[in-house]
C-alpha cells in the first residue's frame, strides 16, 4: 500500500470525523437530526456522530452506509448502545444497498460534498424513500458571495486531495430542487470562526415532489 492509499484509508477518515465534530457543526446537527422519525437511513454514517441526537421514541429502525469500513464499527457500537434494530453496511451513495421505498427518513450530513456523482446519489435517496418520506440535509458548499466562490474554485483541487474528495463548490438547495425534491430550508449561513471558503452551510427538509 502506497503512502497516499494508506493516508486515504487510515488517516483521512479520522481527520474528517474530527473536523466534522467541532462545536458549531455539532450544534447544527443537534437542530436537524432530532427531526428524523420512523425507519431511518443515514448516508455517510461512519463514526456515528449523529446518533446522539436521534430521538429514541421516534426511531423505529436504523440503517446506514459509509465507504470507510474503519469507521463503521464506531457507528455499529453507538447503535447497539441505543438498543436499535440496525443494519449498518459498507457502501456508497451511488448504489444504496436497500430496496426501494424502505425508509421514512434519510439523513445526510456533510456527505454530498464528497460523493462521486451527486445526481446519482440524490436519485438513489429518492428511490429508497417511501412516499411522503423526507430527506434531512445539512451540507456545506458553494458560497453565495462571488469573491468567496472564486477562492473556493482556486483552492478546491488541493482541498479535495487532502479531504477525501470533498468539494467546496457544489450547490446545495438548487441541486436538491434540480433532482425533483421540494425543499423546505431551515437555515443557511457561514459557520462562525471558520474560513468562509469552507464555511457556507445550508440545512433543511427535502421531500419528493408531489408526495
């Protein structure tokens, strides 16, 4: 295994988990994740960062995937501690390994930035949602201020190499609407005490159009 492969497999996932668990990010997780109910699927569940915020009385079952096998045991341990019926697997969002119409809620936090094919991932999320199901999203991405966006574009090629393919310039709300979701924004803005190139956040609820 080369140095780059070793870094991607063993170091990068832990660094990303550390970055995604800082205080202001956890505060936003705590505002969104408790809205999940019924049969829940979490995309990018590795590390189990969101699990402390789910409401046991609302969640009937829990499933999740993450491409980093080394993080999944943490997620499984958290789920076992909650006493949940759960099915946590290694996998990617472009090919979610669950049947169509299985879940009431999909939770996606700080994940769409790093998938290979966002359109395919959003199509897969729609597929596994039940009619009337909801996607709860909390993502960082393309800043609305042109000067910040220009810096995002300059830095993104280097950022991706260090941060596991994380993109700085991907749109959030508009991408969800383009995939056919009805989007109810709950909040947006720059994360305090964070460089603006990586600090634009949007969070809310996305539903299947017409569901």
